[in-house]
C-alpha cells in the first residue's frame, strides 16, 4: 500500500496524492538524493490484471525517457512497487491546458495566446518526431500549462515508433483529435500528429472542437468525410491567416497537410508578423466610449 510519508525504493518520499486517474495514481514525491520534488505515476492495482495495460505503461516509460526537451515532461526513472509499475517524472507546477480552457471565459484564448502555445507545441512535437516517435494522443488534457506560459507535453502511453505497424488499438488516441487515416486503418504517421495539432489549435481559438457529439461512430465519420469548418465561423475576429493554418493542418489526406511540425511552426510565425491581424478588434461604440 502506498502511504503518505513512506518511501519508494528507499529514494522517493511520498508527499501526497495529486490525482486519481482511470489508469494510474499520481503522487507528489521528494527525491532524497537530488533534493527535488518529483511526480510519481503508479499504475492502479486493478489495471495490472490486464497485460496490455502494463505494456502500455512500460511503453510510456521507454518513449518518454528517451526525450529531453523543455516542452516535454521529463522522465527520471521507473521501477515496480507491490507488483505495480511506476515512473518518476519531472514535477510540473501547473495545470493542464484543458484546465486553462475551462477557466477561460468562452473557453477560447486570444489568437495571440493561442499562437504562442502552438509555437511551443510545434517545437516539442518536432523534437518528438526527430527522435523517431509519433505521440498519437495530442490534446489539451495531455499538455501542461505552467504559470509562466510554458507548455509541456505528457502521456506517451500510446506513442509509436515511426514506421511501426498498429498494435490493434480500437481507436488510437482520443476521437475528437484523431486523424482520418488513423480512424480508417489504425496506422499513424507524422501528419497524424499534425492533424491533432490542427484540432488543438481550432479548440484554442474557438473554445470547441470542430466535430462533436455523443456517438463515437458519428464523430469518426465527420473526421473522415465532413469538411473542416473555418475557426472564424465561430469567432469572426480570428485572422484569416490562422483559418488557413488550421485548415491545412487538418486536410483529409496526410500528404496535403504540413510536412512537419517545423513547417507548421513557420506558418504560424509568418502569420504573427502581420501585427494588424492580432490587434484587439472593437466595434464603433467601444471605440467611441473607450470600453471593451
């Protein structure tokens, strides 16, 4: 049993529980060797009954431990306690991007703030791809948002090596952010992550995902067949340059999207150079009387 105040492997003192998730429990810990706070992710006991859960957890450990980038949550080590695998991560003092969206009026960010977040996401994803991995589950829930505005990518549980065949996941990733080719064949490529980033960008700008509903099958078919709406359809003040970026990132055919996360980043940087597009847009009365 994990006890507050106890130690794991004689090194990590358990300070308190941070979260109780569907797959794992996350504890705040203290590394008595390095004297740093850490986050300890431990697979829940009932999840160890299925081999695929243990394999997924180990994949996450291996994939994330190979990466060292400011925009990615660092893994320091892993092990097993009471028959449950665990990994020790960098302690992130912040909330997820999902939390930030939920706390934002209208659940949307300003175009400028959305672009600043996306530039960091592109940097982190480009690094992941350069190291031969596809994340496959990019979404606001898996992106930490720090108080200084920094973004860190987490959860490599279904990450896949470039060129690796599908492991037979029913629907890899989360349906609202999953690319058409992945839904059709289960396979993923660099452009599948690009598609997910396009959906994240859409949500940051509008406060909603483009395809929503209660039935997974219906949402999947919309990703596969339905035309992607312009973000400005929902928020008219969104610059057209950002509409174009989102639409290119989310084209139905992978080859029609950005070829890399770096190319998508360059497009966002080019859009930001037109400062007029990102100035606050106010109506006649607000300009006349000085209120927003």
